[in-house]
C-alpha cells in the first residue's frame, strides 16, 4: 500500500496546477489565438458614463425650486469618429440628417481627441431621435445617452441669483477635478455651485465592448449612478416673492433686499434686482436676449447683494453710536449742541437738516439722523475706535466665505496711506462717522450692522443652507447656528441705540414714518448715501446715476426680533422716501399674512 506524506501531496498538487496552467495558455495562445487577435483588432472596450440626477432644491418649507427630468443627448467618441469620417463628411452628415451645425470647439475636441467622449447636442427632440436611428449607419462612433435636464420652477425665478445655474465643466474644471466627465452637469453659480458636491451625486459607469464602427457588442460590467442629495434652503419663498413684488412694483430699476432671522442668521430672502429667466441659462439665450442682459445698465446678471459696493450713509450711525457709548465718549444721557453745520478750520461740514437738531442725545440723534451730532462724536471717538467696532460687527470680514464675494472697505489711517498714498485728516474721520468718505459696503454687509443690535450682540455665521437629505445615511442633516463672537455691549447702551432706532419709526421727528403701518412694533435706520457732490448733482439732477443711494435697515418685532434686514435702492435718492416705504410694504405683508408668527 502506497503511503503519501504531506510533501508528496504538495508536489502532486503543484504539478497538477502547473500542467493545467500550461494547458490553458496553450489553448488561449495557440488554439484560440487567431480568434482573440481578430477580436482585439476589431473591438474596443469603451467606458460609458451615465449622469446621476442632481439633488432637488427646496425652500425652507419644502417648496420645490429645482429638479431633473430625463432627456436624450447625442454623444460622440472622437477616437472612433476620426477613424470613420473626414471633417467634411462629419459636418455634412450632421447638417443634412440631424440638422446640427458643428461648432469649432466641439470639432477641435474631435480632431485632437481631447476627451473620450463629447456632447454633440443635448435635449434632443423626438424627431431628432427618429432621424438618428433612421440614419444610424452614417453615424459610427455616435450614441444616444439619457441625460438629466435641470428644470427650475416658476418660484425659482424669484431667486435666480441665489439658485445660480448648471452647465458642462470647462477644460479647467476637468483638469482640476479628475472625477468629472465632460458630459456631467456641474454647478456654475449660486447654490448650484456652492453646494455642487452635495447636489451632483456620482456618475454611473458601464464598460462596453464596441466594434470598429462604434456599435455596442457586449456590456462587460456596469455601475449604477448615485443621485445627488436633496437640499433645503433657509429661504422662505413666500417672503422672497413679496420682496420681488415690492421691488418690481416700486418702479425703481436697481437694488437689493436681504432679510434674515437675527437669532440664527438664516437668510430668509435675498433679492438682487433686476433679475433674469433662470431656465434660459440651461436652454440658451438668443443673441438678442444675451445682448439685452449684458448691455443692460442696471446689470441684471450681477448679484448686487454680494458684489455691489456702495457708501452706507446714515445706516452706519447705529454702529458708530455703539462704539461711542462703549468707549465712554458719550453716555445715553449726553446731550450735544448740534447745529446746521460743523467747522474744522476752513472746512465746513453741513447737516442734512439746515435748521440743525439742537441739544440732542444719541437716541434723538438717531431719530433725526443728525449729521452734526455724529461729526462731533466721531471726532472724539477717533478713527481707530470706529474701525475697531466695524471689525467687531464683521464689516470687512467674510463671515461666510462660501456666500460672500466682496466685503466692506473700512478705511483707516494705514489703509489711506497704503492705497491712496495720503495722510489721514480729521475731515476723513468726520465723513466716516456718518458713513461717507472712503467707506463702502455691500447690501449684505448692511445686515451685519443690524443683526447684532437685534440679537443682543451676537455675531453669527450667516447661512442659506437649512438642511440636506443625506442619501447614504437616509437622514436629514440640519445646519446649526454658529456663533463667531459676542460683542460685549452694555445693556443700557444697546437699549439707547435700539430706542433711537425705534424713534426713527415712531418719534415725532423720525425719518421712516412709513414703518408705522407695520402691524408689529419695529426699529430701523434710514440712509441716504451721497454719490456725487452737491454741485455735481445739481448739474445732473435728472440723471439716474447721479442720484444718491437709498438705504433702510430694520428689525421686528421691537422687543423680540424675529426678522431683520436691509432694503437698498441704487440711486434711489432718499432712504426715508423710497427705501423705508418698500421695507414697510414687505414687513406689513409678512406679519399680516402670518408668515412669521409673533407669538
């Protein structure tokens, strides 16, 4: 009887494996070698990418703003197309049978074989699809792909600048992100861009054996696309729509409205006016439509909320008041004689009220927007302290870098020396104390002045994303308020400024009496920012772009704020006459329609 030890068994197993391997190699290389050589010569393995549906965009209450629908796109493989057609044949086939004029950029991609695949035409009609199949023999290397199309609802047009738009990645974006494919839609502007990583999802892939004519022979392996996450904005579309209607009915051609919850800094409405048709960015503008948009003097494509920079005028005075009170320059009871003008040497600084304000304290100075009071207070306070408190409030700082593009320029001695190569003068401090001179802010910066006053001194991180639905965990992930810092403002000082802003609406000399119509008590500040000197304006009084800018900031209800914000009207002439009434209309509807409950 033969006995096998462990070593003998191992040798037999290895020997058997060796002969099996040699036999398999012989079979593949000798017996079937010619067959596989022929296949390799005739076929290619191509990787097809299938676009994932982007996540939906909702407002804070679940109103749908953007979603995807499936469409067909005509795709070409440049490598195969080049082998089958000359440039002239390619152009003629596309023109004669599919009515497609091949543009130079696409032609360049095909000729130079820059990408594995390229979109020839998107959003094909039923007729296009029929023609493609009828003349399929003339389009080797082409195929139809189901591509999600971005659709924006009617409501989304009220917030076009916020939503932004999508498009195919540029060459630069493709080089920077190897996970992108040329025919996947990516965010190009607005929240579509900011939250692209949440919305985009993951592409599906399919490895297909195709023949030399580009015909699909066999699917080798396949990975399904993964849909993007749905996101919920903090925007309340009802408030956004009211802001839009208020502005469009005001007949003012350009400006902005921003409304936020001062307790969380959630953005409830954000309007840049005029606006544009959002869907056109996906479907394409005609030459005339694009010319109208790009040459429009009121700049509808520009998001003025984050990109426009303007002198703030008197809406800056509440911040200067806080600085003066906290630094002990004045107390809430301090009264200062404030006449029709203030002199420094030969220089004269006038009060907007030619009769002057008399002996007024800080609350009364805010009520009447008394320039000469703030000239004197600002000079005692000094530019360093004005800059210090401006920075504490967040001016000049991107509190949310994802959202903010430009921020305020708060001039200082160092800034003037560096930028203008000039020394700082007392007159510069006088101008700065009423929000004039070199200071400029965005409409969004204006909310940074009013929010800490409304919420008791908290500088929060502003945000527009309220939540998103995480597809992996199948959970709704909320965005929580973030405190950046607390400004330690003494209660009596804060109350003095708040009361001054209350008097702006309800005081006998208040500059925003239109806000009395709002069904809850509120507090605000008007601002009329000078753009050109008085003499220049007088010469061009009727020219729109020579008029002053109009501002109004506000919060409500007065004792328990739930909303705060700004109305800015470019070249609106007067904050009290045009910006405050527009804010009054908005707040009146919000509280009357109980969009924000007071209890």
